[in-house]
C-alpha cells in the first residue's frame, strides 16, 4: 500500500476510535476493555494504575513486562494512543523519570493529554508525530516501547532506523506487535479493514527480525506470545466479518498471524 495512503487510512480510523472508545472495531475487543487487557498480559494491579479512559483495547501484549523499567529513565512509546502504556510506564520511572508518547492522530493526542490532566500525571508528555519521523532528539531515550502499532506502518525499516537514532547507547526496545507465520491470502492483504485491524500490514517473523537487526540492534529476541487477533469467529461486526470472509473454508487467522514480543539493544 502507498505510504501516504496507509497513513491517511490509519489516522482517520484511529481518530474515530479515540472518539468512541470501543476498541479496534473488530467486534470483540471492546467495550469490556479491562478483560481484554488482562487477556493480553496486564495484571489487575497494573490496570489500577492506568486511567480507564486510556484503555481502548488496542493492545496485543504487554511491552512493559519486557522492559524492566527503572526509576529516572526516559521512555518513548510509539503510537501511544490515549496513553495506556505511557501511564503505566510513568508509574515505573517515577518523578525523576519521563515518558514521551508519540502518535500521529490528533484525536488520540488530545485524549491522552486530557487523561494526563484529569489524573494529575505530570511526568508524561504527548507529542503529535509520525513513528517514521520521530519528534525526539538523537541519543535521548533509555527504552522504546510500542504496542500493536509498528505493523500499521508502511515503512517499517524507517521506523526501526528512527528508534535506533533516538535511543542512547545500551538502550532497549520492548515491543508487542503482530507478525505472520506465513503469507496472508492476497484478498486479506488488500483489505483495508484488515490493515486497520493490525492484520493486513503484518510481515513475516523472519522479515521482522531482519529489519530490526539491519537497523543496528543487537541481541534481538522475537517470541511468539499468542493467537492472531481478538476477532471472534461468530462476530457480527462488519469489519471482523469482512476479514474472516476473506479466508478459505477451512482456514483460520491463527494459521497466519500471531502476536509477538520483540526485544533488542542499541
């Protein structure tokens, strides 16, 4: 898909999600956002730290569980949405630390900033920007997080080059994302709903690893964490149904797409 077209589609779709607060639109993620967050790896204690308004059920894992955050660190979250992982990270790094969330959707930035003001979280900042062109100085970040977002980029090598640029020497990536075990059917790859739903833009696991390593990261580890998506086979939602209808009679999304965790160091 053309890069600009992909960005425009994602920006418009996630702007709507920010306004309605009911997940990705697949028909199963929302509105029971707490249960969904638990299903992808967040604990009850972690969810108590995160404002309910920041939980839009857009996760595919818990990158903070990988990050080993320490007090005083500076953390960057790519595709920060309404601030879900940012608020949890802010509680880990403390008053001497800082968390920066970057999102290209104005409605998400507005929602995240409002959540921070409402709940008095002062060590977090939200910046409007693209993950392919991060509004962050070189060598300024200790840990980069991202949760089910990089699959949405039409230029993944550029994303990881930017991550490498902004990280300090020894800095870490802790990423949850979607990837492919095998190539998707062409009908799904061309399906806009599948792209917005974090499926159509996913790439093969081996290709993902090559991109991360080519960007300069060392000790890269990719772990398969779970099934492909939150789409219920019996969903009546038009978006989820359109994706499932693109599969063959005996095919399941779990044969193609999985959630992964990605770790590595600069």
